[in-house]
């Protein structure tokens, strides 16, 4: 198991046996297959792209405090894809993301700051893609979580960092992601970490701020203690968030309706033979994207004057 770089200079973790963990899967690039999927999944056509970029530029020009890259077409396109090319919705996601980053910058940080979270194996992705092409992000929020080592803010920030890195992948922009929370062994010490503020921010990040589409959240191994936590979470959820959130107890068979069993490890009720990625290597993989995050992604929002002329 080691960190490597492919012929396109994209880093990945070689798990052995033909399995790999890659955050930038360019499997179908810009061929006919990609264009067909983009049209069907996210309403992407040349006409919608041209119209969407023009409308977003008008909306951003009317918000003089909002800064985007001067060569910002790729940046705007990212949010347009997240919003199925509804420019108003895309701008709302961008503004919500930027407002939250301005008020709570600790949730928007580099992987170097969160290295210990990844090394602890708290947040990682499955090596294989789902049947619909989506990326599965695993969040260990039960017995594997030691609050003395990883705070709830750091845990949420690590999820946000993975999503930010995935935003650099057009495959992830097209297919979106699923958040898989494992709450096996959840205890009261974990629940004490989940304040109304941290819970509200987590829900906002998932529902209103993500630069790539979060299709569903799947929570497995729920029990009495999780039900207590959910009683705190539920009043903070919108109708849409409740519809996105799927809960599973110890019977994981229904999880296969949302995530292909053949890509799930045995501990999640699946049949995948892929080795589990070492946290140390996933931390190293994430940190390779820090220069891109710090230069091309994190600086923008409500931090500088608008760089798009009206």
C-alpha cells in the first residue's frame, strides 16, 4: 500500500490487488459519454453553460463584496453544476458557502491543519465508485472517534476538506457524493460534542453550501443513544434535509438500495475485497491538494473586493 502518481500526474493510493483511492477520477474526461451523462444528470448543455455563466456574472456583479477568481469560469461552472444550471440557486450556494466561511473559518481549512483527523482514520473515501458514479465519503462518528484527539469542529472541517478536494474533479462534479456515517459505539461523550451550533453548521454545510452535490446521507448502526442525538438534530433539519437523511440500525441490508454492496466493505454489510486505506496515506494524499486549496479555492468568497467587473 503506497502513494503513487499516474501518467496524468494525478496522485492516488495503490491499495494492491488492482484497487486504488483517487480523488480526481477522470475516467471519461470530456468524451461523448461524459457529455451525455452531464446533460441527463445535471442539465448541462453548451447553451445552458453559456446562459448560466452570463447570469451568474450578473448576480455576482450585484454583490460587490463577493470575490471569485478573475479567470472564474471554472469556479462558477462548479456551482452551476451543483445547482443543475439554475443560476439563482448556484449563486445562493456560493453565497451561503462564502458567508459560512467568513463567520466560521475553522470549518474551511487546509488538510495540513487536519492531518491528525485523517491519520486517525476518521474521514476517508471508498476506493470504488457507486453504481451511479457517486463518491462515498465515510465518516467514523462512533467508537473510532476519540473526542480528546478530534473535536467535532475538526471532524466536520475534515469532511468539508474532502468535499473541497473532490470539487477539483469533474467526475465528482458530475456524479456527486454520498456521506456514510458509521455511529457504531456512539456514546454520551460523543453527543456532548454535538452542540446546537456545531450541528446547525454541519447541516448547513451539507444542504446549502456544498460545491458538489450531496445526494444523501446514510447513517448506519443507529441505536438508543443515536436516537437521543437525533432528537437534537431533527428540529434543526429542513424538510429537504429530512428527505436526504436515511437511517439504518444494525440491519445493513437496506443500505444496498443506496450504495452498491459490491463496493462496501464487509463491516458495512458489503462484499468488496478492497483493503481498507491506511489513515496515514489518506492524510498524505489530502495534503498534496493543499497548494491548490490555498491558492485556488479557499481564498475566495466574502474576503476581498469583487474581481468580476459589472
